[in-house]
């Protein structure tokens, strides 16, 4: 009986040694697979992480435009801002904003030295007029906004997660973030961006978040405070949260005293 048991144990050990180790086969793209196999057993799909969904960046992937195309759109959008500023200045100087004619607008553009930029926007076969230039530039700006709309929505989601007690709706916050995006187009400097190696998306990130936070803070505060002060208050309250009670929080005056 002992010999039989010893022989059985030896065969069992040999069977374990000769059996290949079980491996878990996980597909290379977990988002495209509905399940994976674990030693022959079908397991339920795993929930993808944010890095798998959006890549290394927390923001969604945006189909990049051709660099020359994006640069042309940015130049047209910046030209549109300049043209509107010229029209506003001329209307204020004439004290008759409603009676400003396209010819007067065109003369003012030539005076400011922007007529050549307007000609570069149009084809050589097209008769150059200010309304036509404005129409093309508006389409360029609209295309930029549509291109970066997923990014703007992701900024809104991030801000709403940071400021859970805000009374602003998603659409209102999206309007503030879009204003910051338009401001970044106006302030974008191609030479500075090329020297630093930063893309336009990196450049406008600060403006989008700054305008969004400013809109939230203006809605919450009775007295307008600088953005860096309110940001400092939020950081201090966040760092002191484990040490103080839920009813205690720093005020603006306390931060200034520090």
C-alpha cells in the first residue's frame, strides 16, 4: 500500500512538472475586445483606464491638422480680430457706428497697413473686398473652434470636477472656456511657439483654464478677487483639509496675511 501511494505521488509530481504553466492571454487592444481568455476560461472584459482611452494625456486625442493649414487658419483668425478692432476704432472716432460703410472700413485698413494681409487671404482672381475677407476669416476661426471642441469639453469636465459646488451650468462654463480659446488665438505668437517647441494646443491650455476658473470664481465671490489669490486659497484649503474640520476654511484676508 505504501509503495502504491509513493508511486501515485511520483506520477502526480511528474504530471505537474510536465504540464505547461497557465498563461493569461490579454488582447493588445483591451478597448476593442469584449473578453479575454484565462487558461481556457472566458473572463468578463476589463474596464479600460483613462490612459487607455485618452492616451498618455488626460485630454482626448484630437486629429491634428496639417501644420501649414493650422498656421493659415490661425493667421486668418488673428487678421479677423485686427479688422474688427479697426472697425471699432473708426466707428468710435466717427461717433456713428451704424453708418460705417465698407469703403470707409477698407480705407482704414489701408491706413493701418493691413491691406496686403487681406490680399493674401484671397485668390488672385477674386475682387478684393473687406466683407469677403471677413467672411473667409470667420470661417477659418469657426474651423479652429470645431477642431478643438473635444478639447474644450474636456477642460469643462476637469473644471467641473475641481469645483463641484459651482452653480455654473456646463454650457455656461463652455462659453467661458471658448472665450479663453479665442483669446489664445489672438495672443498666439508663432515665433515664440517655434522657439520653445510648443504646439498651439499647449499654448492655449493656460487661457482656457484661466478663463474657466475666472468665470467660476466670479459667480461664487461677491467681491472680485485676483485669480492667483483664489487659486492660492484653494491650494491651501486642499493641503489643510486632513488637519482641519469640514467647517473651517481659509479666507482671502488670511491668505493675504501670509
